């Protein structure tokens, strides 16, 4: 166990020790079964949306976040990366062929600002955000080669960073390693205690998105070792899956064809006209993404959003047999 874990404080220490200690020792975690149940939103709902990149939270759940807010519940979004490795997008903003590490970092900071503006447009608190600043395009590799401190941390070939900036850290000495991201997530969940968590489905074809689900399940297992009574309803959303949702141009959003509805069938959350308008306006706050892929963003502004519940999931990290391509 690394020394910085021992320097944790109060409940953070317990969460950290259980998370790092168990998973480091055994590499095995178990996520308990959640019985099928309808999606219940109330003033008691504490929603945590896990977004691999700024904009995923609005694409997948811009409507559901509004529902929770309108019901008097709490909404928080944790961004795993700043989306700063999008070379084509950086080129568009810089209007230059040659771009530097500084340009990638600047692009990430801009996407952070856009994220806050987007949440405000949805009527949410723009400060209910946590930017973990892990490496865009690097999360999948952190579930494998760069999982533990047995190896050097991952270094982004885009930003040239191998750790998040100090001012955003929940845990000191965090570097670009998978177990460090798990600890950061466990820390956040242990403090915020969400009742409802949204995370991309593991079948999402963007490697960062698929990896996000593994990190959540690993973090939840760590939190439950410290707080055995803690439970949360986990729902999956999906952003990248073949040509979905663009193969269907109806106003309503069908589930991705060929994917099962998970543990309790597909859950469709209807959006009112006002909620759709707010979601579209929120996506317009992501100006960098509008420049690069407006057509993609617009494809998610529909009269409903779709979610599924994961089947009971057993996660073994680091992963041995997963392609990051
Ligand atoms: Zn994304």
C-alpha cells in the first residue's frame, strides 16, 4: 500500500484503505445485485453523473438531470477527463496545423468552462461539478498497463501530463494510474453518497466510456467495504454505439439495436418540449464541440432518453483481455 494512502484523513482514510488495500491485494471486486425497480425520482434523490468527457452528461442525461432538479433532488457531475485530447477539435480552435501540449491543455480548460455553462443552462448549479482531469484517450489503458504503482504512471501524449493538477485533487499525490482514479471516485462517492449513479455502459464503443464503468464498479466495491449499508441505483447510459442513434431520425430515441435492456429492461425517460429545448441550449454551450461535431450532438436531442441497469457485475482489475482500440 502506498504511503499516501496512510496519510488520508477521517472517513477518507477508511475509504481509501479499503479501496486500495483490497483491490491491490486481490485485484477482485464484487458489485452486489440491485433488484429490478422502477426509476423513482424525488426530493431525496442524490444523482451523480459520471461523464468521461465534458458533454457526455448532457448527451446522455440532460433531461434526467432536469427531472431530478425539478423534483428538488441534488445533481452532481464528475468529469473523468477534460476531453483535451481531441486533436481535430483543437486544430479547429487554434486554426493551426501544428499544435502543442499547451494547446491541448488550454482546450481542456475551455471545455471545463463550457461544462459549467451547460449545467447552468439546464438550471443546475454550475459548481456542482468535479473535474478529476485524468487523461482523455487514456482511461482504458489505465485499466490495464497503468493500473498500479508497479509501473510508472501513464503520460498523455497530448498534454504531456502524468497527473492531474494539484488544485483539483481529492486525494494528494494522485497520478495517472487506474487505482488512483478508483480512489478519487470512491472518495467522491463516500462523501456525496449518491442514491442514483449514471455511468456509460461497458458496451459503449469509446474506450474511455467503457473504462468508466469499470472504474465505477471498482470504486463502489471499495465504498461498500467501508459503508456496508450504502446502496445506490446504478443506471447506464450510452453515447457511442455503432451508428446509433443516427440510424433512426424519429423524434423519440429507441434503444440501441442489438443491446439487451440489462437487469430490468430499457428505461425510457420522457422529456417535455421545454426540457428538450434546455438540453439543446445546454449542448450549444459546448461551442468547441459544436464547431467539431454539431451533427453528433443534435442527434441526442430527442423526446426521451434511454437507460438500462447493469446486471450484477464482477470486476477484476487490472483487466487482462480488453482491447483499448
Ligand atoms: Zn465522451
